[in-house]
C-alpha cells in the first residue's frame, strides 16, 4: 500500500529481492541521504539490495560519479540489485 513497483535496469545478483513492506518498515527513512530532501508522493525511489532507499535521480547521479563497481553511499556495500518504487501516498508513522 502506498507504493507501486516498476521495472528497473539494475543488475540482478544472488540476493533475494526486498518485499515492499520492508521499505516502509524498519529500513525506511523519510528523506534521501544524498540530497537530504523528504520523499513526496509521486516521486520514484530506488531500493538497493542493502535495503537503503534514495531518490532515483540522486542514486543514479551517485553511481554515474563512481568508477567501477556500484556501492551504497551509506553502508558502502556493493549493489547487486535495484528496485524502483513510486510513492503513491505518504504516512511517516
């Protein structure tokens, strides 16, 4: 509820995909750690294999600036998969 999954061109690895409930559960943060702006309805978020989320445009720019393997800006883990979610509604609880 409150989000819609879209296809993404992120690479697939051996790690299982994170269900949508995890985005809004313990792993969810109300703002992007790259631009520090709050997430808003209608925005596309990218959920990385490490379970951190970012604005789609922000994480794409981060990865374009990185030579070689792609990593998460927060935990520095190598990214094996990326899922794109669109926020349909926002409940900060």
